[in-house]
């Protein structure tokens, strides 16, 4: 096997692996969306308000 053929096999394997990972992530994202009842959750809300943003409520400030 020549160097070129080896390089094609290595990079082809990397590309196929990346495509498989992308498809699996898309399927997982679809399952998560279905589990939420089809609602989208804005990530900026999660950063600002915590996990309660997904439920449509704001979290309270921590008591000190």
C-alpha cells in the first residue's frame, strides 16, 4: 500500500467517524427535544436564570 492510499484511508476513517458522531448527536438532540414536549430552550436563559428557565420560571437569588 502506498503512502497516498494510507493517507486516504486514515482521513476517510476520520471523516466517516465525524459523520457518524454528528448523526448520533442529532438523534440525541431530537430525543431531548421530544422529552421536553417539543419546546426549545434558549441557552442564554439557562446561563442567566439556571435550570428553572427550561420550566419557564426564574430562579430566586441565593439567600446569604
